């Protein structure tokens, strides 16, 4: 790929402000800022101070984040113009305006992961899969992470701020860890951040609205296709693998990841056959476990 194409370029703000795009996606507001600590943190503050200004599917994106935050309070910083950093306000209600139960909110980050996977495949020509709970992988390396945060309001409503960070033009030396990757490193059709952002928001809005109109039922058909539950499981690299689930409080479970339950939690069966429900935490994919043999030796290969 030409070196010029790998250099980060500013988002096309005129294209992002195109009313045809915004209306088609159902996005009432899309703000672009040059630099910020964290789009999620900014939106959490904005929603709390002026909720009427940030309605459902309002978007904030930044050219440069200096204090991005992920799960387990991890922080990182990417070079300017090298990533898609975007947060969306979600106030999930069905077609009649009835709020979705908060126990369905665990699926929102998975909707984002599916939408981003579809974007990478269709727009950039890159095959991707999901790692529970909400990472997107390409050939086993992390290309994007997603973080959902609740924003409880004084009126009792609980909006969600959903942040997504996609590595776009980061070179090997820019990556935060050796197990990460970026769009440019995967021989893509494009590294145009505006195209990638618009595609992601369009995919996400379609899946999200369909999910809301199904009252947050992950088993319902979604956007003219299979259910969210089936879509997620079909592209979830974690399922079928031996994993170590690192849980809050320094606990861990090692076992076989078998499926997702109706809330998107990961079910892990340990070597004694006990099934554990993992609702939060970090998951590490392990090499396959070798069952006990006649010599009495066992363990993970």
C-alpha cells in the first residue's frame, strides 16, 4: 500500500454532516472535535448536564484521544488521526416509546461489535471475529475495543454511552501491545476513516433500532436476518475455546467456553463439569486442554 494512504487524514466533516446520511441512520446529532481526553467521558458529562441536547443515537467523535479508557480501567493513547474514536448516546426504547429493561443493555456492546465486524468486512474487506465480551479481532489480533457505560439520571432514566475505538493507520511500532493490529496492517481496501465511521454508524443504527423494536429480545430476528444471539455466537471466536476468565476481585475460572446465555453472559464449563456464568471480566484464550490420560497426567497443553 502506498505510504501516502497510510498517513492519517482528518475526518471529512462536510460528509459527516450530510443530512441524507444522518437521516438514513437516524442520527440527530454528530459532533466532531479535534482533541479530547475521552469521548465517553465527555458524553457522560454532557448527558448529565444537558440531557435534552443529547438524544438517542447522538454521536461524538474525535480526531485525537489523549486518555482513552477501556475495560478494567486500561488507558492508552494513539497518534492523532490514526483511529476511529466514537461514542454514542443510547436511550433504548421500543417502537411505542417504552424503555427497554436494563437487563437487555448487556447486548448493546455486542451489537456494536457485530456492526464493526460488518464494517470491516464490507468496507475494508477484512474478515473479523469477536472475542468476548466486546473486542473485535482480525486473525487473532485485537483491532478494536468497545466500552459501554451507564449514565443514571435524576429522573430515573439510565442512558448508555457506548464508546468504540478502531485502530486504523497505526503501524507496528504504534500498537499498544504486540497482540494488537490495525486496518492498515491487514491489507485493506481502504483506510479512509470517514468511510469506516459512516459505515459503522449505519450498521450499528440499523441493528440497534431493530433490537429496540424487538423489545430487546436477543432471540428475535434482527434487521431482516438471524437473531442477535445467533449472529453473535456465529462470529464469537471465544466459543469452543479453552479460556481463563479473570473476574473482578482477583478471581479466575479456567474451562471450556460453550455458549452465551440470554443476557450475553459467557458460560464456561470447568474440568469438573461445573458450568459458570461469566458476566464481566477479562477472558484469555488458552491452548486446548488435554484430558487426563492413563498415566494420570493432565493439564493444558
